[in-house]
């Protein structure tokens, strides 16, 4: 049982509306993250069914309307205002899948891969920064 | 039901291996008490931490989520917090919630123990800051503390084990903003290694402190107290869920009933029991341990078990620092700066007590986008504006106790064994609302002074129920409190409580060093004054 919607053309359009193409990168619909969305939906109960039911709901809001940017915006906004919790979950899922993609990382300057073991550099601790506050007299309240 | 296996008797059973349970287990093992710590969760293999996975952003929001209601791991009990303005977070495993914590460890102020005398609110504690001071010091030695002495907002303290964790360019900018306003700031004491300490490596600033790291740079009790306790002969019995503290007809505790790793019931007899299941898990267990000698639940003749629940209240402001040489996701998520300019009561303000400012850094790409960046045509512009530039200044406010804020047993919801889940009823009090309104204005002022743009105000953070306090409070009066000044139950002299439940007030700082100091003090009391519990 897949979590993707059988109307893959509509699903692609919705994803592209949520995160549109930028520079040389396609949007979330064209990027080819369906497998990732599928994995994320099935690996944890939190996202199960969310993609399918969201596209279902957007599809029913579109009705017979043609799939234009304007109509999609209206249908997605309608879903967002009537079902804010499932919508927030949909957004979370799509953002997670999109922002886990190495091509996206490359574009935004984020080093792909685990956080460890490399970490990040920080300039060393410099005690001189305390100069001003060190001059302040103790101001904690003394009690018996 | 299957017949119950009875285990060999021990001196002391400790329930829970988090911040407090681990400390008590270690201290008692050090004095040759036969001690077994029963923990409902498993050992967590550091190799499995999310920081080792390229999928860390997804893991952070699923099986490593802070909320047990999202994770739903086998050992997690569901928490009904529908009627709580603040949602509960915790972790259930060896190490408890220190598996997830950010390890800021400021101490209570002396005034926090005397709020009734000084400010006419809540109650005084039956102990003072100076009663706890040696235990704070011992705890810092065990966990490893980075910091620097000389903070004018606090009493002098012993030299810290390690220098402060570096502030980073964003931290320096914020420090100078506090300086420019003439306001206090200081590097927060932190149980994160700034240099190698006791075989654990120095932090390499990957950012996601709450996800833990294989370096062991951030202390959690599974890699500090517990290995030492095991070396001293203490036993950690994992995947074992206590469902009842057993008592005899004279009201004394006789041991604990629990489900073992296979889900079978067992009884562990003991001369005494120490409960360390946190400010939610402890009242849950006490309320569930009804008997003829404790008809309201164990140690509850005062009817105070579960009442006076305190979280800390959080609010603040966020902004963007656009001109820093490095992104704001370099460095521990909770930046190592605190300001206690507004900590003590000031009669010119319309609220009592006060708050500490702490700073939250930016995070990786998905956490930056989720919650803050809109979908649609503005998505990329807004993401680019924020990524690597966002900074948050949060106030952690003293949340005064009120009996209406409480933990009860849920009449319907249960865990996998059918043990009733806790139901949380909590709303932010009037004093807290005024305190937070003040804090939000001051936070915005600091960010403006730091040159931040796009400043937004956050009137109340809600997914922040990580400090669980007050639900089995300490006091001299058995009619108004559950335990005495040594954490010993008024109603059963061989029962002790050592987690945040015993707090009389919450103060305006993170609670864990105080929880651990209290646990070590209780252990010391047992070691010196309750030798009768040692066989
Ligand atoms: C995301 C996050 C960030 C935090 N950051 C900070 C910080 O910067 N500074 C700070 O001071 N504090 C912080 N905290 C809070 C800190 O983690 C807790 O205050 C501390 O761990 C509480 O210690 P404890 O011993 O009371 O409970 P816990 O550490 O929660 O341990 C309780 C243990 O008891 C076990 N248990 C419960 N019920 C049973 C049962 N029936 N049978 C067997 N075992 C049971 C649980 O599995 C758990 O392991 C943070 C917490 C979180 C979640």
C-alpha cells in the first residue's frame, strides 16, 4: 500500500506549488523526491496517509477546475484554512523530504550528510569579552 | 494473570535512571548499598544517535522527537496533555531526559528558596541554597561543567572543571548588546565539554545538542553516573516498567511490582524505595499505588500528590543577524549566554520573581523551513532570508505553583500494560502572564540593540514542557507537602522522592542541576542516617 496519490500529475503540481522551482532546480514536484516522501510516510506513524489524504482533499476542492497556478493556490489555501493540522503535517513532510536532498543542500550551501563527526568550527573562548560585566558589583539577593 | 516472580531482596530500589535516579544509584552504590535501578527504557547505543545519520532532520521529528506522544516507542507512555497550555516532553531510556537535554545548568539563587518570606508568594523551601551548594559542586564534578566563576548575579562558586564553551560570533554580538544596554550577561554553566573530560571528547559544535553525540561531549547520565554506579556494583535493570510501589499494613514500602523485559510481572523486595521517574511519572506511580494503608495513593494523605505542577513559562523574540561572518547554526543549539538582569523581584514591576534570558541558535535547513517559511511563491526568498541568520532570545520564567495545575490519572488512556496514563491540567497563571509580557518587550530591545532585523515576538512557547516540577512537593508540614527536607515521604519513612516533583517553586532557571543536587543530598541522608536500610 503506497502513501503516494494515484493522480501523480496532480500530486506533482501540488508539490511544485508548495516549493516552486528555483534557479536551476525543479520544485518539490519535479525534483524526484517521491521515493523519499513514500519512505518518510511509511517509516513512522506520524506521517502515514498524510500525503494521500492531502492530495485527495485538494483534488476535491479543485473539483472540475483546470489545474492552473491560481486554482491550485485557492485549493491549497482552502485546505490550509479548514484543516490546519493535517496541512501543517503535509508541509512538514514535504519540507523534510525537499531539504534532505543533496541537490538542495548544494544550492543553499549546507554540507550534506550526518552532523557528526565533523561538526562546525567556532572561534575560541576569549575571556576579555567579560571586561564590562565583570566590573559590576554582585547584585543577587542575600537571604538568611 | 501469570504468577509473580519474586526477586532476591535488595537494600534500595531506585525507579528511573534519568538525571536524578542515576545520581542516587551511584551515590548509594558508592557506599556499598545493594541497589537496583529499574528503568522502563533500554540502553541507547550512541552509534544510533540521529547526529550520526544523514537523515537526522527526519529522525528529529519522528523517533527522536522530544514528545513521547509523537515517538510512541514501546517504552513511552502516552501523556494526555489536551487540557494543558504547555505540552509535555521527556525521554524514557537509561539516562532519562538527559538523552535529549541541552545541558544548560544554571543554579537557583538563594532568594529562590525564600519566596514567601521575600515576596509573599508560594512557599519557602525547607532548605537553603547553601544546604545544596556542596551537592551542586559534586554534581558538576560528576557531569563535568564548563563555565567561569565570577558572575555578579550569583553567589561565588568553586572553579568550574572546564573553561566556557566558546560563544561564537552570534554569541559575541548578543553579549555586546547586553553590554550596550548595561544589562547583565554571563556564560552559562553547561554540562557540555569545552575540552576533553573524563574520557569524553570536547564538543565540536555540530549544533543539535538535543540529539546527543557519540563523542560524549554533552553529559547524559548513561555516560556519567551510571557506568560508575555499575562499576561499584549497582545494577541497572532495563526495559522494566514499575506499575506499583508495594506497601505493608503499617504503611511502609516493601518493594516494587514491575513488568520485566518479557512483559511478565515480578516483585522486587527492598528495604527502601527511591522514586526518580520525573515530575509526571512520579505522581502517576504514586497515584496508581493505592492500598489500604494509602487509600488516596501512596504518600498522599495531604492530597498534594500531582498538585502544583510547574513547567517553566517561555516567551521571547526572534530576529535575523544578517552580517555575521559565520552562520548561526554553528555551535550548540542553546547558545552559552544567559542574562539575569530581570531575575530578582523588583517592586516597580507588576509581577513577582523574574526570569533568565537564554539564546537559541539557528538550525539546519528543514528545521529552519518548518514553522517559519511559507509555502508558495515566497518560499525561497523567505528561506534564504532566514537560513543561517536566525537567532532567538527566550525568557525562562519562574512559574509559581498553583494547585489547579496538576497531574491526574487518565480514566481511559493507558500504556502498553494497561497502566493509566497521566492527564495534565495546566494553564499559565496571572503572574506568569505579566512576567512574560515584560520579557517579550525586553527581548525585542536586546535584539534591536544587537542589530537584528525582522524581529518577531513570541508571547508563549507551548511545546516546552521539558521541566517537570512540583507534583510531590517538599515541606515541613505533612498536611501541605509530600516529602520532608530530605526527600523522605511524610507517610512512609522508607520511601524517598528525588526528581523535580519535590520542588516547592520552580525558580527562573533550568532545573536539572538542582534536581541532581537534591538527589545527591537525599542519597547522603540515606547513607548517614538510614543505615537501617542497609542489610
Ligand atoms: C529537549 C529537552 C531539553 C532540556 N534541556 C535542559 C537544560 O538545558 N537544562 C536543564 O536543566 N534541563 C533540561 N531539560 C530537562 C531535564 O532533562 C530534566 O529536568 C531531567 O532529566 C529530569 O530528571 P529526572 O531524573 O527527574 O527525570 P528523567 O530524566 O525524565 O528520568 C526519569 C526516568 O524514569 C523512567 N521511568 C518513568 N516511569 C517509570 C516506571 N513506571 N518504571 C520504570 N521507569 C520509569 C523514565 O523512563 C526515565 O528514564 C531538558 C529536557 C528536554 C526533554
